[in-house]
C-alpha cells in the first residue's frame, strides 16, 4: 500500500497537483484546454478513448505530448468493463495503448477505468496503474463552470488528482480551469503530470489498488 508518512514528510513542503482530462481527444474542446494550459505554462495528463483517436484528432495528442503532457489510457470504447470477458478487456486496453505508442512513441503508465468501474479481474489483466481522482460532475451540463471550480478548489490538497473531461461540447470545464489553475498556483501548487506526481512524491505505484491521489487509495469496488 502507500507509504505511511505525514504530508509534510511525503512532499517535503511542496504542493503537487495533477490535472487530468478524460474522454478525448476532442477537436474543438481539447484545443481550448491546451490553449489554457499553454497560457498558464503548466502540464496535464490526458486519458484517451481509443476510438476517438482519428486522423482528424491525432494532432491534439501530438500537441499535448510536445507540451510535456502525459498521454494515458481510458479504454477503446468506454464500456462497463467488469462485464467484459478477458479477451474483451485486453482488447479495450491494448488498442488504445497501441495508438498512443504509434503517435507518441511512449507507452501509457496509468489507466482510468470507464465510469470508475473495476474489479479484481481487471487488476489481474491490466498492467497499468489504476487511477481515479477528485471530480466535480463536469460531464453534467447543469453543473456550472463556477460550481465546478468551487468544488475542485474546496477539495484541493497536496498530492491531489483532478478528474475533468475534455469531451464534446464541454466548454464549461474549459471556463472552469481558467479559474482553477490560477487559484491553485496562487496557493503555491505546482502542476505536474500523474507520472511526475508519483515520482516527485517518492511513491512507487502498487497493483490491486486505485489511486485517488498520490498517497490515497480508494476502497475497492465501492
């Protein structure tokens, strides 16, 4: 499990945060997210859906990667994966990994299960670190940009993983990060990729757990 260190020992007084986005790449939305990251000189991590990687969207992956962002796996078709058989699970993950490697030359290190739905079979089959994070229901149009920002800022703490979506039409999240990023920087947070969140925290990711933050795991099968 995670190291049992106090926060101040674990992070050596530094405040790391990983900003992550699911369900892309999405032309017209991921572009805007990347523009905001560039304006604020920060990086993020993008958890991609394999079937959304097309000739028309590949440029977004290359742009994010060239900016220093990490490119991670969110399955091929975004199914409820505990209901799949072994071969279907492996195909969901391997397809997206292959597409990421083809474009970036690097394998993903992290996997976010669709709907945060997972079981032991998936732990056994998928050789990636499982990750969740703290979200704000930003897939729900009725949640305003202000409400999204307020919820993320309320939950922030060192080792924090922010779970947002760069899905079709999600302009309110684009607006929300324009508030979230400067506010957290003002509080002394340093934005890093999920990979660097663990490395800089000195934590080696473990199997058979899903991480809410670098030093926080979720109870299995909630």
